């Protein structure tokens, strides 16, 4: 099983700031099959990024993904009020596993 | 547009079988080549993939749950189901059904999710 470790656990930022979230895999993610989700309280996860860097339909361009092999990053260029949420990474190259999440909270 | 809706008992006793159904509307399970999935989330914790199945019946399960999980499809009702046997308090979670972005195989990200249903395991 590929274990995904997300850091930091919590990110305290202000609206308008840049958020950088990390996802590290225990071994290489096949073909960079890495996705990112946003989950707001009481809601189902929403797919943001797949294939490490492709935005899902309807996702604003302030969300971007990068990385390869075992190290991946989700960047939110300028935080909007609705972006304060929990973010999960998921690898789908070898079965399906999720990271433990990063909470982006208002500072 | 496609919508998914989970349903089932909100309370299950320890050692019994948890049974949930996901009703699909706005599209046909049998006319779309997708691997329909179940994911769960214990309170305050992260996401765990339970398993996925193709409309024709092929199934893929999380190895950690494989011995207790059965996913099946009822194309006549346009729904698919989850059964998890011998439940314990550790199975208390919000259970989501979901559809992936394409039907390439079961190892795909999910872009359409149900709202989730909370299941508590307690006597």
C-alpha cells in the first residue's frame, strides 16, 4: 500500500495569502496519478486536481498542482473565504489511498 | 446531471452487517462504463476507499476490508449496494458513494459524490 503523508497538519493563513500544501508518497506514484480534493464542513469532498496538475471541471485557476514521483504540491495562489477547508491528496496509480489531510484555517 | 444518494440504517449493532444503497439518478449505471465506488470517513478523520465495482459486476476491494465487504449492483433499480459484515465501533463513519472521472479502470479519482450517510455502530 502506498502511504500518503500530508503536511502541515494545519495551515493558518489570511484571505489573499498563498497556501502551499504538501503530499509525500511512501513510494513512486505510478504515472503521477495524484489527485487533490477540498472538503468543507458537512460536505462531500470535491475533486480539484487530477494527474498531479490538471484542474477538474469548474475549478478556479487559483488552484494549481505540481510535483512528480513521491513529492506533490497543491498551491492556492490567493485564498478566498470559501477556500478555508480541509484538503486531501489521493493516489490512484496503485489501488486507491488518501492522505490524512491538511486543514487550511483563517489566521 | 448525474446525482448519487446513499440510504440505509443510521445505527447498526456490533457484529451485524451494515447495508447501504446508492441510488443513481440522471444517468444509467448499465449504459455507462464506470467503476462505481464506496468511500468512508470516520468522524474527524480522513477518507478511506472501501471498494469499487463495474456495472457488469467486477469488483475491487480495499485489501484491509476485503474479507468483510461485498459490493453489488441492481441495474433494474439503477442502484448499487454495500454490505460490510461483522461491524465494530471502528466502522462508525460517514459512508459516501461516488463515480470516477472516467471508466478507464477502478483506479481513478472521483468527481461525483453522494452527500454521504452517517452510520453508527453501537449496541
